């Protein structure tokens, strides 16, 4: 008589990131590569969590990112451009074309709300938001832009607008979910993003190399397997 199949446990990966963070975009791409080549990828569950690097950024100002960072950090514009150039070179290594001359500083709270509204399309929405911000130079705190992004990945534009631009219960629930993510980040000590947490036990910070992410995934799966 054959033995019944054993249902192996799933490792839960939570990723705190901000759409205005280029390293989060790079880290997302590297993590995706690691996950795609990971033998036990069917035992990995990923949840994207919200984080805001600059929560006080005014909505709708449409200030160029270079100008915003100069004002925020008090750094010379040339130094900021050199820093952005280095980030762009790193992004290019993973197939991303970031044009910082085109990037507009934005408050990302509503963009995070859209990610929470996206259901099983969260990964697609997040990817589209990163592209809109870093490649297309869109103002991702503009509701029209967010509705367009939602439509691009197959979400209903009318319900999306209602959720983001009114007192719709779904929109309020999404706002509460973003706030909860921000609270959890403070509670577990997240001080920078991207920040990857496995099973609320093991953490990796930053846009790590693909091999580091593979090791992280292996440890995450081994951790839940040992607890069987």
C-alpha cells in the first residue's frame, strides 16, 4: 500500500519596500530571479508590505527627485547626480532602465493602498508602479496615474478610482492595511528597505546578490521543515 503524500509546510516571506526606493526595485528583480531558480519555490509564499521613506512628501508637488533630495539632505546637486548615476548603473545590471532626470518625487501612501487593493495581482501592480515612477516619470501620488496603472494590469478602473478617491470601504481598508504595515515595520525594527523577513524569524536587508537571496530562501524553507 502506497504511503500518502506529506503536505510540506510553506515558508512565509514578507518584504517591506517603498515604491520611491530604487534599491527596492533592484532588490525586487534580484529576489525574483532567486525565487525563479529556487528548487522549492512552490513552498514559498510572498507578502509585500508597505514602507515610506519620506512620508512627509507633499502630495501633488511634482518636484524632480534630484531637487527634492538636494532639499531634504542638503547635498550638492552634483553629488546627488553622481549617486543616482551609480544606482542607475547597478539597475542596468539587472535589466532596469532608471532615468533619474525623469523621476518625480511623490508621496507613496496611495500607491501602497493600490498594492493592497490588487489582491492576487499585487506583484504585477508593484512592478507597474516601479516602472511608472522610475522609468516613465509618472507622478505616482496622482489618482489618475494610479487608476491607469491598475487598468494596465487588469484591475477595474472605476472601482479603483472609487477606492482611492472617496469613502469607499475597500479604500479605507486598504489605508488601514498600509498603516498596519508601517506599524509592524517600526515594531520589528525595520530601519531601511528593502527588508526581507522569513517566518518572522530570519531577516535580510538590502538589495542583496541573487546567491544571498537563494541562501535566504533555503534557510526559510529549512526552518519550517525542521519544525515538522
